[in-house]
């Protein structure tokens, strides 16, 4: 007999696992070359649009097309609300890693929204898109910053 688990981590694993497989299949079927972008199935607007303050004293603004962290602008190429991540190209005028690609992954932990920008310097879209997701087990203390995940995630508080 098949039983459905009610444990949060089981549901999260199942949701992310199925979504990851679906997006990997789409990515491969699309025949994405090095700089091509994957196309996600139709979905609603980006779920984290808003203005935020962060736990480092900064502000963050997320729109349907851009993420502005106060230090740089990142042009959103693709996103998945089901898998809680987006890929963006760093603006040409950013002080750090201009024209490279970033992957922003978000999670909710103990009612707080967190994000991790990793990688932040991918050479192309495909590298950012297929990057290993950061560890969301305890984002307040660690899990961000591959390869060692030694950094906390950034906590976002709606303004």
C-alpha cells in the first residue's frame, strides 16, 4: 500500500526532486548550448517579488525582471517557483562579476524568507542553471557558498 508522508522534509524532497527532474528534462530537450536559456513551463509571476530589508542592513528589491541588492543589478533570465530558484545575468555595470550569471535560491525557514546567491560568477547561463543547490537545512547559520556551504543565507524582511 502507498502512503503519503506528512513530514515537511519528505514533501519538500518530493516536490524539489520531481521539479528538478522535470527541469533537467526540459533543459536537455531544449538542446541548450552553452549560453542558451532554458524555458520553464508556464507559471505565475515570480513568488518573491517585493521590497525587503536584509539582516546585513541593506535593502533588496525583486521585480519580475530584476533583482537589485543595493550593490548590483541582476537581470532575471528564468525562474522556478516550484523549485525556489532563479537565474539572472549580472548587469554589465556591476562592480563584481559584470556580465556573469548568478543563481538565487530561496527558502522559508521558521517563518522567515532567506536567499542564497550561489554561484555569483558563473561563466554562462547553463553553469548557473545546473549548479548544485545550496543546503537549506539551517539557512540562518550555514548552507550557502559552494563548495563548502560555510556561510549563512541572507534573511529578507518585507518592507
